[in-house]
C-alpha cells in the first residue's frame, strides 16, 4: 500500500486546505480507513460548511480553485455527502492499490 501514500497525502492536503480556506470555524474531522477488501484506502474529511466542494478556477494562471480537480486527478473515486440534520458535509476519496503492485 506504499504506492498510495503520495496520491492520498496530496488529496488529503487539498481537502484540509479547503476547510481552512472555506469553513468559518476552520475545523474538520478526518477519518482514514483501509478498505475492507484490503485493496486501498478511503479518506473522509467532515466540516461544518454546507456548500458543496466546487472548482472555482476560471483562469489557467490562477493559484486558487483547483483543489477538487487535483483530488479527482490523483484518486480513483471521490464525492461528497451533506450531513443529515445539521450544517456541513463529508468529502471523501478512495485510492486503489495498483494492480502492478499486487493489488
């Protein structure tokens, strides 16, 4: 599972940066789990901001607005769900073990 470290770390960094930038209280809960089939990891970041994660980059030279594009590029799946009964959401991603590494 060592081949998952770089993409998972990059995606997690982007999601936490989004919390710091877009969530008023700058608080989040992070859950990292090994998938039940042992073939990858799932990471969830839960915050109190109800707005969905969106790409806001409109200029190719812009330094902002590409977080979810990066998450989508380096992970196998990602998505988000609103929190039931309260303000906030969970953004998640999964990274699979590469087949060439025995996954």
